C-alpha cells in the first residue's frame, strides 16, 4: 500500500453498500476546517485508473468541494474478497451506516469467504471450510451478533419492507410477529414442501449430526436460538438414588458442592445464546428452584416464579414407609424481551405417562408427546432449538418433528449412538419414543 495524490476523476466509485451517505454538509465543513484526516482507499486497475474500496462519503464531499486531486491509499492486486473486507473494516462501525446496510455487508463478506474456502460442515474448530464463527473473528465481534445479523440480511431478501424498521431490535420484533402468524400445522406443511426433494438419508444425517459429543461449556456455537431446554445433571448420586436399578456408567453427575457454580456457568452461556424473543426452560428438583430463579433473575431474564409441572400417572420412592411417591417433575421457564406464549391461557400442568421401562433407552428419557406439547406451548415450533444436555435426544427429535433446526451436546458416546440409531429407524417428522420393531438393515453410522 502507498499513499499518493491522484486525479479524483480517475477513481471509479462503482456500486457501494453504503446507500445513505448521511450529512455530507457536516463532513464538508469538517474537511474545510481540518483537512482530509483519513484518505479514501482505492485499488489500482490495469488501465492505470482506480477503483474505490472505502471512503464513499469522503469522495462525495470532496467532489462537492470541487477538488481535482485528492490523497488516497493505493492497494495493488487485491482479490474481490480482500477488497470487500477492506470496505467492511472501513465502514462497519461508522455510525452513519444504516442497520440494513451493515447486515447486508456482513452477509456479503461471509458469502465471499465461503466461496473462497468452502462451507464448513463439521463443527470441529480444525475442520476445513468457513463458518459464521470465522466471519465473526474476521470482523472482530461476537459470533452471536454476526450470526444474528446475517440471518437478518437473509430475511431482507424475502421481506424488503423489513428495511423500514428503525433498528435491528425493531426488525427482530417484526420478524417474531410474522412468525407467530403461522400455525403449527402450517409449519409442518411448509417443512414437508421444502424437504420433499431432499433424499431421506440426507435429512436423517442432518438430524444425526446435530447431536455433538462435547462439553457444552467448551463448545463453540454459531448463531442464536429461539428455544433452549436445559436438563442438567442434578448433583446427586444417580446410581444410589435409583437403588442400583439403572446403570450410571455414562450418566455424568456434578458433585453437590460444585453444583450451583456449574449451573451458573451453564445458564450464563445459554442466556447469551437466546434470541431477543427467546424462551429458556430449566428442569430442576423443587428444592433447587429458588436458587435457580435467582440466577436467572441476575441474567435479566423474565422468570415465571411458579414454574411448570409434568404430572405422571404414578409416583416412585425409595422409602414407601416414610416418603410419598414422587409423581411429578418441575421446570422453570424464562423469557427474553417480549417473547409470548404460543398457547396463551394454558395451565402450567402437563399430564403425560412415563416412557415405559421396557422401551426406555436412557434413565431420564421423557415422552416425546410431552416435549411436543411444551414446544407448541411456548410457540417455538419451527424455530432454532438448543439442548445443552441432549441425553436421550428426545427433545432434538421432537423439535425436528416440528421443523426446527436443532443442536445438542452430551458427553456420552453410548447415548449418542443410541440417538443416531433411532434417527435412522424412523424419519424426520415421525419420531416417537417407540423403537421400530424391525431393525434389520438400519443404518447407524452418521459419519
């Protein structure tokens, strides 16, 4: 790069991301008083002239000031991707850029990098290709913000009127309102139409690959989620509590004295991954609810203090002489922003039978019908779902049944393999707790 004086007429402006140039008169006054502090950036062309990379507002102000020659920073032999990146670096954080121009620019940079490197399919940080996380590192901001902005840019092409929103928050609220107008059955029909041309094994593989063997707290996660279901280890000795009737070799628990520190880290990370109108539910024993509510309050989530309850058909206890049988499990539900229920007026009681022990493949497996009801109650059918402790994978399957993009984490290879087998035994949209009777020729390797 060199700095030189060139004729302003030799600089080709071309198509710019910045449409709204803001207050040019104010900029002209600044240039008159202080000179041109930051020269525009240009790319030297083969014909000896130049292509503008960054500085459209300054060029406009200089032209209106009747400048014949101006100082510029000259680059040689840049790729299209490098040129776009310079424009991004120059303009992204300037207050004059509208929010729609900003998100479209990020989307363009991301797509150019994917074009150059290929799309990163694997979630491993060492995998080949380019992801939204890579784009966030390139432009120096959080991966959640980059992914959210790219999603907004994609919606702008579908709903041009979105650009009329004053800011990103208003745009997100508008999108949320639009999504609420679609009924659950509409989501199912739309999903079937969209995926009818995609081979079944490809669809199954997408679901199978959504279950990642990784510690949630150490995972790099792209984008934001509309629904997060957290069913953490409870800080108990599961094997002892179950009277040694359940194998706990792959059921990871947290020591009781470390539990709340662990839970605070989990909830803090989960809250940062929620969309502006997202829901979070947390399964936890009754005796821990008060402390859990306090943690969620500190994270500025709006928590329903009464919680919600799954009522079962029968209770269990290890001491019938002294204790009543426990016939319910509870969860706390919290929202971000102005998230609203999909089923206004519904009670906080969900009554479903347990998964029969004869078909249960995980000690804490819940009925898909229950999760299905929860998904529709919170209006998150068809939306991005995150499950930090995937376990049996039932929540992933239930969300897929309603057209959601899903992502789950767990540390057990055994339970992940069981999940993959069940994914290939059935089809997206038809998952149940009941395993298929005929398991011959079932594909269980998703890799």
